């Protein structure tokens, strides 16, 4: 019996040694990391001032943010509660996370010799959304905006906000969380006919995600489409049932079926030196006049210098090159910002029908673009100088805008998305926690008709736009964050 027992033990141990231990896949690790991050998301660690021995009078740190409550009575996902006390040489912080609904203490180390799972000494973080793309559904009187900071989609009533709004407006719904696939999002679109919401991830995730109209919270998309790296804008053409996406570095736009999913190929693409596109961002499909309007920053990179980041890029890249030719002298160049207008059926390397470009146009780093199809006007979110430019739809060459919205009263700050609907112009600000709404014919330095805030008035935005690096300037004692 003893020998049998020993034999059995040896056999079991041998089986454990021989049987390979499953190591986590890249996908497993990514999911685990994302889930762990979601638990910490919404938590802030705030350092006390001075070297006091305890909380200030009243028991709360002056930087503590009291928890707001949502309409359901639950803790708001942006809310943070932070107090501190001292225990020996360590600071203790209570952090309430809007996602985990729990409160836990973070121990701030006093020495860099400590190891293990320790929190940072301090964080620079913006707990509120930053608007980017905007689209209006006039059928259901809704407006949707993308949020690059908290990685979410927010849907509001079209009449939300007011001229004197100081508090954050409550969205009807918010789509947010690791299951959504919403990351560094840019363009948005709404299809009231099929009750679908669209958004495209720009610099990181390289995919377009689609949700049902009533989706909210941490929900999986009903479908996703892998798209070229740096896809930015979305233009939905309901009559054709297609989506056009602008793509920055390859200087192109691609057209997909609305129901395209996973690795489905585009119906067509417009790309090449004849197109005069250079770092395109905003895009609009004008079905009334069968035209596609594209806003270009002016940063041009030739095909030889375009890297294949995704499976799509590997299939479609370097279309401008012939065979295996490679020009060692190829260089990028800076061009004037522009608006290029193409035939709605354009395909391949074709010249635009019209180009608005030059000093008279005042176009400077244009982001979103929209067409008022009823009144024959092109409306541009001019990010470079915090303005909105309005041109005749048929404008061509170096022409001045017919109207300009610009000035401190407008509240336009870092305009990104733009939309025209029901005789109103919607502007999504990235440089401020707000969107502003104007009458269609507004011009000059005038106040908006309504302001939709995603944070209390006066809360500054960090301005982070997908930061990839950080540097410390020892001379000026400043932290530099390129976006």
C-alpha cells in the first residue's frame, strides 16, 4: 500500500510537470488590464498642502470633491470624495470610485524605496468629459456627442442647456465602460431610421462601434468594424445607406456599407496626390447635391512614409507607390489648411470639384465640417483661432467667409465637432467643458442661444488629447505633455 501511494503521488506530480500550464493570451491580459483599470477609473488622489497634522477645520481637505448624485440616486461616475489623515509617515486617502461604488484607502509612500502595488504621489486628471464630435437627430430631437476624455458617448435632448447655464446638464443616456469598445473617439453619427448610433475610434483602437438607440452604460456594441488607422470623421448618407470616414495620415476617405462589420472592405476609397487632401478630419456627405466635403489640416505625408498599423492598413497601404519602388527622398510637407469638395461618387485618385484655401478664407486647423443643404452653406469648426466660418456651398479658391462667429462672448473654445439642424448651429468645444448653440444666421462676437455643459461652469479642462509621452523641464519646472 505504501508503495502504491508513493507511486500515485509521483504519477500525479509527473502529470503536473508534463501538462503544460496555460499562459494568458494577449487578449486575456488586455481584458484583465482593462477591467482592473475600470475599477480604478474615476478615482483621484489629491495631495494635501503644507505639512499639517490633520484635516483642516471642518474635517475635509480643501481639494475634496463632494459626490454628486445622478438622477437614479447612485453616485455619479465623475464624483470623487477625498479626505486625508496622517498615520506616522504616510498619508491616507479615502477614494470613492463611481464605477466600483466602493470606498478604499490609498497609502501615499514617503520614500521611493517602497515597492509593490503603490499609488502615484499625485495625478493630473480631468474627471469630466471632453466633447469632440456632435450630431443632431431632428426626428427624435436628440443630440449625441463623443467624449475623448472619459471615453464615452453622451446623448442629450436637443433643447438641453440654457443661455445662462452654470451647472452640468444631465444626459439622457451615456455609453461608457470597457465592454463598449469606446476609446479615443472622434466622429459620431445617428441613424434614426434603423435606430443605430455610430462612433469611430481615432488614434488607438482603430474600429468603428455601433450601438442600439437605447443603449446605455457598459454595454457591448451590436457590431464593430475594423477601420484604417487614424479614422476621424463620420458622414452618414441615409439615402445611400453608407458611411464615409475621413482618414488622417493616408490623406483619404473611405466609404462603407452601413451594415459593414469586422474586416469587411470598403465600397470605395478616394486617395492619392490628385485629391489634394492633407490630414483630413471633418467630413460631410451632402446627398442633396451629391457631394462629399472634407476639412484638411494641411499636414501631408506621401505614401512611402505611411506605416501599416492595422490589418486594414496592411491590405490597403501604399496605394500611391508603383510596384516595389521606394523613393528614399520622400518627405512630408506642410500645406495650407483647406476644404475640399468631391463628387459623391468619386473613387480613386481624383481631383476635387472645388477647393477653398488661402489667407482670405481664414481656414486654420479645421476640424468638423457641415453643410446646410437647404440654404447652400458650408460651416467649418475653425479650431486654429476658436471660430466658426460660413461659406457659400459653391465657394472656390481663396475666398472670404460670408459670416464668422468669433470672440470671447461666443464661448467658442477649441471647436471640434459642428452640426446644423433646425436653424441652429451646434459646436462641441474641446477647450472647454461645453457645447454652444447659435441661431443659424448668428455672426460676430455674440453670445450663444444655449450652453450645454458637461461640468460646472469654471472647471478648466486639462486639454489632454491622447497623450503618449511626458517630459520635465528642469529649468522652468514644468511638465510637458505632447498630445
